[in-house]
């Protein structure tokens, strides 16, 4: 009976499918466990061997928890809307609905080949109207809600209008316009349009104007990563900033709760720190600086009010409304030229380019409120409108970027920290004694912070303030392939669709060109846009993260047509217990998903406010590229060891035609028509390739299709090898060569059960203590490693165990049957086949997980070092439970000890139990 893995795997995959082996109930007496992968975007490239790393890890854990008696939810679906699908469709001349369906089909085949335990009845697809109906519904909940800072949660907008009716907004400052203030009488006097404009400043999903990357030549808005150095990546056309009406989510209202929630979840410290840095909580003061010759103020936010006497210039963001208002006639031409330059720069370029120092003086001056000093006001790209007030007070002696700016533009620098400032670089210390600081002179900087804030509040020109670096999340895309907004504009005012009219389906189009002035392609479908006279639909679509912010909830109840998920069901499954995915989604996706969850919790739709209880970030499997060396100007290729004798150009070659480092020459010549006539300079008759570790990418020809490995070695070998490569969280290079070792291990294990000629060779003989010791050591190790995602060491333990059992020639059911159950999460097809070969009728998927018994592994003897007069002379294996008199008797009877005693009686025998024995003469 041979190990025919192809037949075995196809057999059991079909059997599990027909028997609904992985169907999960929402009503079970078992404890629940929800195990989730970050679902894939179904690209045209398909899966390469790096993608299933996290999927295999969760599959092992899900199967393990099932064996442990849990009701396990382990679903899979597709993040199918978004820009990549639209781009792929444009490139291939197909509709994104068609290419997405094709790609999903290909992904599903690849996933099924690996043998995952997904309940495919729960599959979701974010581009399916039955799914995005509820994405639109959740958007409407956010649109019809506001964040009550007093109660600390989202509430229906109707509660806000009731408050405005009674007291205006005196107790509820406006998050969208902090200057907005009105009484109850004012509110009642407003027209409906005015009232809705006010409410828009409070809504959790709201409209505002924002700058986008507008490329007139392409007639479209571009994402930040489509703009390089001020021009479009595609075509190299000029890109400028343009203000357009956009949807946003008011995630800033949840900033503090998002920070506090990190204390309740099991994320890595590094992940929590990334989220904290993105949210960027800081404490400081807002200060109003009067502007010389004007009744206007320049309001700044600073975390260092203690340094106010060291302010040598002010900087306002180029987008700040005051730029145009305060610029003097003499500076107008320079400012306009500078603003034109800034418009060509992406926000990412502005923030990351620390070496390039740019700015322009407005000609205006602010007045220091404490000493009356005139402070020049500049505009510079390193200040962004969206953070704080969009203006800063620059203290060059204490901030390096301010210092570099002052040096570059020859602005005099005030030293307020004495010897702590060397004149060559800024010192951001908080421990100096202040100098040149008026009434703060001699004061400790930390003490001065509170003194300054109190003084500012007393003068009514400042206040204590907590700020967040995080900004409200852009929620509009001028693209076609996304969820349509369930919004209709009536005379320019946004109104929600009635819930009964959902889903608002994405209309079919053949042309994805943008509308006029950068609107989305939907703007071209006039019959769809114009609902009625004076009524128009929104032509933007939602971003890719809309559907992925809540998909874990839909998995719980995917076929419910009356709600996004029944409350009883979400109460049962609750939080995702283990969430696994790449660090590339560490900030955006997690923050949005956490915010949506908190909003749904606030509004009473679910009973928990953090979506993911624990998070594991898998490492990346890097590509191990192979290189060939073409002699310059020829089609001759020289082997790696001889390349230094020639002038060569290194070229990437398909790793799939290379065995380890040796390239298949005929396959290479057939790979590309350019190489059909290639000739080779070999070493020892072989062409040896060079190696380069880099990202796995089709462009580098270093991707490996998992289907190829499954066909060659089997899904179980592939699963175990991926885990054997190293810890799940670490990145590691791929090397196909090593997979053969794991395949040999499975064949060796198979031979403990079966002989190719004799068939099954398992006996019912009683296990020996040594065999039970090997088994229970393995149970203990595998149980611990699997529960902690230490799969690489678990695979190693399986190999150690099988080697030891093979040495013992152990073919006993009492040992091998429990071992199969331990192996089931890792190699399910292999385990299921042998389980049934052993005569079991039920599936091994539901077997009881073996229980570790310490008595089988507990050592009964100890190898004592035996010393005579303090020098070790021998070792003796003695019972651990023997009393001292028995131990002494055994030691003194030893020939070695008798030799050193030389016939003398010992003075005493010192026994340290479980450590050593010393005979003193």
C-alpha cells in the first residue's frame, strides 16, 4: 500500500465537500472559536506560494480547536471592489465584473487544492449587490449619526436636532467648524437647507471639500501612489491639486477610544505602537497670535507652550485660508509662484522630503502676546492644513526642522535654553532652565508649560488642548468599480435613500473614462445620475476599504436578507478570536474596521466594540530569484562561477525552470523566443544560476504557483513545508528545494502504518513505556506549539517523533492512532486516509484530541555524578524515589567507589537528591 497522495487528497476533498464536513452551525452547545484570515483581493495574477502562509496557519489552528471540542467559524471570501480590479480590466479590455468573477474562480481552485476547512456556504464577495446592500446600509447609519462627546458615543442625528431645538449648540461644539455657534432661536430660524448644512458638520459620514490629484491630460483624479514627482505615473503628465467635494468618515471623534481599545486586545507591541503613532495623541495649547495691522488672529497648536519666547517665525500651511488674506502686495507674486509649486507635490512627498527646504515669506507679522515682538509669518509645505490649526509657531533652538528652515532662510535664532543649545543643531529638551523668556526666566521648562497655559487662558487668547495627528478618513473615489453611495442630491443638499431601496446597484458601463472635471465615470450615465428634476445621484463610489471594514460580521450570517447580521448570531460569535494577516494592513484597515465596529456598537446593532480579540501578523515569504548572466552584446550565457571572466548583464530567469541552482537549458530556450538560439558556457557540464533574495513578484519571475507544488508533492507536504520554513510572524525566503525533506518525512510516517507489499502493518500490541514516553512528549509539545502558532517547531517535533518510533520499529495502534489525530491539522488528507485504513468509520476531523499524561514522560531515574572527596569519579543511574540509605548502599557497592576508598570506611556520604552524591574519606 503506497502513499498515493494525489488520489488520497482528491478523494477526501470530494468526500468532505459531499458530506458538508466543514459546515458550521450558529447554534451549538460547544464553546465558539472564530478564526479569520484577512481575505484576499482576487487579482489576475492568482496566488503564489507566499499568499497561503497565513491561510495555512489559520487552517491548522481552526482544525486544532475543532479537535479540542470548539464550534469553529473559519470562513473565506473576496475583497473584490477597488482600483486594482478596474486597472486590470482597463489593461485587458474587459469589464471588471467579468475579470473579478474569473479571478475568484481561479483563486477558489487554488485554495481548494490546498485543502482548507472553509465553510464555503459563508463565502462573501464585496462586489455582490447582496453584500454591498449592507455596506450601503451601514454607511447610512454613519450618515444619520453624530458623536456625542458628552455621552462618549455615536447617537442618531435625531437626538442632535432635538438638542438644537432646546439649547442650540452651546454644549456640543461643532467638530466640522469649531467657530460655529448658534442658539435654539437661531436653529429654529434656519431653513431646512441651512439646518442640513449644519448637521453635515456633525455627521459621522459627511461631505466636505478636499484636495485631490487632478491630471487634466488624463482627465481623471489620481491616487497618491499614481503620482511621482508631480506627474502621473502613467504618461508622465502634470498633476495639480484641485478641491473637490468628497465624502469622509469622522474617525477623529473616535481617536481616544481607538487608543483606549488597544489596551483590551492582544496585538503585538509593535502593531499597537504603529496604531498609536498614526492616531498621534498630543497634549498642548492652542494660542491666538494677533496679526500686525489686522483685527485677525493666527491660531496655532503647540505641544510646547513653554517655548513661546523662542518663537522666531510662524509657518502656515500653503492651503491655509489666511495665506491669501495676509500676503502683502510685495510678496504676492512670490507666494503665487510658491503655491503653484506646492500644488504639484503629493502630501507624502511633502512630509517625507526632509532634505529639501522650501518656503515663502507672506510679508505679514504676528505679535508675541508676552513681549510684543514681531514674528514673520511664512508659508511652507512641511506644514499640513489637516493637522491642528494648519499653523505652527517655529522655535529653531528646540526643533530641528525649524532650525534647518531658519538656517536656510537666514532667520535669526533666539536661544532660550542657554548652554543646552550649541548653535549647530536644535535641542528638543524639556529639562532646561529657561533664558531670554521674560517672566519664565530661570523656570524649569516642564513647570513653565502649565504657567504659560494658565496665563493664556487668563488673557483669553489660548486654552489647554488635546490634539490628534490622525485626520478624518477620505471615503470617496472618482472611480467606477466600487459601491455607489445611497445618496441623492436635491438642489445640492444630500439626502439618504430609503433603506427599502437598497441596494443601489452599480450600473453596467462599457466605458470607464472619468466625467467632466474629474468626476467618477458614473457621471457619464445621465439616465442613472438624474433621478428627477433637481435630483441627482452621487457619482463618486466608496473606497476599497468600505466592504472590508465589516466583512467579519457578514460571515456570521451571510444569507440574511433582512439585516446585515442577526443580533442573536453576532452575540454568539462575538469578536474574532484570532485574526491573521499581513502588516501592510496594520494601520488603515484595522483602524477603519475598529471604528465601524464601535459605531455599530454605539447604535445598538452589535454587543462588542472591538472586532478582533487577537491579531497575528504573518511574515512575508520572499522570493529567491534566479539570475542568468548574458555576455554583453551576445546571446551567450555564462554560468555563475565563470561570470567574472566576462562582461555580463544579470537577467532574471523563471525560478520554475531551475532545480535548486541548476537551470534546465532546453526549458530556458523555450521560455522566451529571444532565447531560442541561446548558447551556454557551463561549469562541470551544468549551468549554475545566481541567487538574489527580494520580493516575490511576477515581474521578477520568482513566483511559484502552489498548484505546481501540490501536484508534485501533495497538499499535505506543501502545508507542512510552509510552516516548517520558520515562525509564522517572521519573513523568510522561499526555497522549493527544501520541500522534498518534508515529503520524505510523510512517506517515512506512512511506512509505520503500511508496507507497499504487505499493506497495513499496524498491530494491537500493548505499547512499551519507551513508546508511550515518545508519544506523550509529542502530545505535550504539539499541543503547546499549535496553540501558540509555533508551527515550525511542531513540524520538527513530528519529525523527531517519527524517527524515534521508526528506530523502535513501532507499528502499534495505541501509539500511531493518537499520533494521527495530532497530525490532522497539519496534514488532514494523510491523517483521514490512515484513520479509515485503521477501521474507523467516523471522520478524524471530529476525533477527541489526545490528552497528555505526565506519568509517561516523568523520569524514574537520575544519572547522579558520584564524587569521592569532591572529585567526580563516576556516574550512576539511581531511582529518583529511593531513600538516602538505599542510595548510600548502592553507591558504596560500586566497584569504582570501592577502588577510591582503598579499603577505608567513608567518613560520611553527602546526598543532594536529584543533584549529586559525594563520598568523603
